[in-house]
DNA sequence: CGTACGTTTGATCTTTCTCAATAATGGTGG
DNA sequence: CCACCATTATTGAGAAAGATCAAACGTACG
């Protein structure tokens, strides 16, 4: 594998979590043009209102999507982990409707918008893989609407902790034992629609009940199953099973 | 226009709001196979957990997406208006991660999953139009996360009232003067992450302040601009401007 | 004209927010 | 390595938005 160091390898791995690709398609992805940049925390990848001309791919590090209310209150809409592309939407829409910022320091490969459009046009399997990625992201948004709209603070928190665990696991970065969570309690609050003070209390509560352990930014889960229950977490919305290529017949159900 | 009565005409109009199509593509859409059914309120179009095999198109009537918590609390994730397709996601994912139900009585044209996949494969412009639709829907989900996560009850309510107005207007069904809102206060509550009681109070508050007028299910807006402000509403996320085809060069910005 | 569903209202309770202060922690320059 | 500064985390006390409970009131329609 001469590709081990290709900065786009994480993107390829990311897409192949759900939609395995053929060798030609894999090479096509790894051959995409890009500009690599190391970005500091809170640097913008996309800014709301900008006409987007490129798509960022997280080679390393974490990022988040956010929107602001008129009063300046922030809501974090999604967290992105290494391998995620942050701007597929922006490769097809005319204006960014929200911003993406780095959560940690990290390397981002910027692929020109035109190159994304071109590969989608010329390679059906890749178009399909990207579409699936977009649809799964939308599914996560839906779950977040539910999470923020209908669950209490403790459940909400447990739920996102579970979500991150499974997403990191799928990416092979970490797992449901625990991981390094690179978010401040304030950021967590903005992701959950809570205040930092309350996030702190909820975290302490979960810890007191033996559902999580914390040291610095590291969280671990002594009893995954119980956490899953407390978080009302069902992984279906992550669509982690392999998706059919869309070319093949579905097996008739009975 | 011999197509005036084609049940798929609303779908075509819906897609062409953002992505005008050529004559061949238009005919291809109108020629899609479908089964037409009249559904009563609360009938399911898709059910969470089902392996989806078709895509519903609202010919007339309204529908909503919903998810439930483990406790049975409901969150409405989106409202769909005539012309909307309710299941593009399901044409590409293996399992429905949420349910769609009729809000009102209405006619739904069910298009087989395979036909959607086929038209997307064979007609680039249609694939593009559907992709844009999917992306705009995702954008609306993001706005809802913000709405439910960071805005107070009154602002939340005003915001969705504005959103519906503009979406109905784009579809040519109604406008920002007012419209028939076919939702009970309980459904509104489930869409906003509130209780029905509080929704009632918020509505009365908005009415008392002259921001809305109500009679039965009809709402009208005596002062759109003020409602817009109260609702912290900025239509950018609806992406109502025409989208470029993705084939053409973007005009350089300055 | 009675039943079911939706709306409205009042009274009270809870979760979460706000405000304010104190304690850790991490990184920096010397 | 140490003192210092800026974040971030933690804690307490009081306030508020919205939830809950309970009941009455409308209205559509069979």
C-alpha cells in the first residue's frame, strides 16, 4: 500500500465504511487534487454566506458545524471526525448556510469544488458513496432534532457520547470503551442546547452513577449497555451496515 | 399542457423551483411509473425499520416526518407540503430510520425505488435536481436543530410559521399573507419540542401582540416583517434561489 | 344531540438557566 | 523549573421558562 501516507486515504476509508469501492474508484479518489493545510482550533473551514469553492476533508483532527441565532447564541449541529468531508453540500449548493470550524488543530485537505463535481459526474460508484454519506449525515441531523427537542439533559448527553463512540469505532479511531473527547463543556453545551453549567452537572451526575469515567478530556464507559439505555440510544440512524451498491437486486424479504 | 392532470406534475414543479429542467428530463419525470393512493390522516407513508421499496410523492395534502424516544415522546422532524417527495433517502438507504405520516388526507403517488434509482442513473440533470432537494432538506434539518436547541418558545413558533409561509409561497400554494395550517396544537408542539399547553399560550401571545391572526386553522400575518424579526428568520437556509446546473462555470465573484 | 377530539385556562412544580464566585489546568516567558 | 495568565471546570443560590396536572369549554360530525 503505497497510499498509506496519502492524505485522502482517511476519506477513502470513510466512504468505504458503508460503500466499498472497486480499485479504479479508489485510485480516482486518491488521485483527487487537493491543497493540504494545518489549521488551528476554531479556524473556519467554511463560513456561512460564503460562495463555496472547495470541500474540506479532515485528514486529522476534529471539526464542528455551527449556526448562530440573531442574539449570537450558538448551536453546534454536528461534530466531524478524521476522514469526514466537511463540505459535500457546499460542492453543490450556491451558498454556505452555516459555518464549519476546527475543534482541534488538524490537517485539512481542500479539494476544489469542480473536482468533486467532476468525479461525481464520471464515476457512478463514487457518486453513490457520496450520496450515501450525505444521506447518513441528514439522518444524524434528524436524530439531533429529536435529541435536542425531546430528551432531557442527562439522556441527551449520554446519547451523544454513545454516538461519538460508534462513529469513532466505525472509523477505527477508538471505540465504545472510551475515547479522547476534544470538546470543552461549553462546546458540549452548544451541541446539546444546554448551558455549560448544566453540562457540568450532568457529567458529574453520570460519573457519580458509574456510567462514565473522566480524566481530563478522556471519557470511558464502564458499562456501555447501561449508558446506551440511559442515552436512549439505538444505532439504526447511523446506518453503519454496508449499503447495497444500488445496482444489484435486493433480496426479497419475507 | 396535457400534463396538467398528471399526478407527478407537482413533483416536477417542486424540483424546478431550484433546478429548471430541459424538456426531455421533464417528460422523463412525468413518465415515471407510480401507484396513486388516497391516504387518510396519520396513515404511514414509510415506517421506521421498514426496508423501503418505494418513494412517496405528495400530490395533494400534507405529511410529516417523526421519530420517537424510548418513552414514546414524539418529535416531528419536518413537514411536507404538496409536491414534496417524502422518501428520496429511502430510495438509497437500506432501512428507514424514521417514519412519515399523513398530516391531512391527501393523494400520494408511490414510485418504485428501482425507478428512482434508474432515472438518477440515466439522467444527470434529474440526479442533480434530486441531490439539491436532498441537500436543501438537510439544511432545513440543521435550522431545526438550531431552532429547537437555542431559541425560546415564541421565537421558535414564529420561525416555523415563517418557514412554512416561504415554502408554500415557493410552491405557489399560498404565501406570506397567510395560509391554512393543517396542524393541531399538539402536532405543532411536537414539531417545536414544546407541550401543547405552552404552544397554545405562545400562539395567544403572538396573536395578542398582533403578529398573527387566527381563525380555525387559518393563520395570517398582519405584519410579516415584524414576525420575521420576532422569529429570527433568515431564509438563506431554504436556498430558494435557482441553483446552477453544476455543469456551468460559476461567475467569478469580486 | 352526544361523543370525541382539540383548545383554552388556572395553579403548581421542575428542569434548566442565570449570576457569581472559586478552583483547576495548561501553556508561556523567564 | 517556576510564577503568571487565560481558559476551563466546579459549586452555590436564586430565578424563570416551560412542563405537568386538572378541568372546562368548543366544535365537528355521525
